[in-house]
C-alpha cells in the first residue's frame, strides 16, 4: 500500500486536522509525523483534495469556534472589562505567507 493512502483514510485526516489545530507547521507534520519530505507533503496536498482540505481547515475550524465563543461572551456582558480587541491570530497558509486577522468588538 502506498504511504499516502493511510493519510487519506478518515483516521488519517482527523490526525492531520488535529496537528494543524495544535499549531504544527507543514514542515513539522511532514518530518515528524508523516516521515516524508516537505516537497512530498506539498505534492500530496496538490494531488489529493481531501488531504489539502484537512491541513487547511484544521486550524481555521478551531479559530472560528473560538471567535464565536468570544463574541458570545462579549455580547452577553459576562466579562467585566471592555473588549476592544478580543483576538489576534497569525494564520499561515500553505504558501508560507502570513496573514494577520484582528476582530474588534465595542461594547
């Protein structure tokens, strides 16, 4: 069986998403978890849409959930302090570009 096939199975995709949520870089996942080169990692990402979606979506899903929770808390007034900025994340996309996202809430 080709090595990539195990990472396209449901359990493999779950692990990929988990590692991204944990903050591992593509390079770290390739070397430390999959035991492949970084170029092979990107080849798989380009060839297999489910693999690509798992590594892209893993971190974004958890960020979305955290944003929703923070917004709910801010709007319910359960926190004693004024929120002007409640979250800043650095998200790294597959091309290695860094994007900064800041969400503001005035209460």
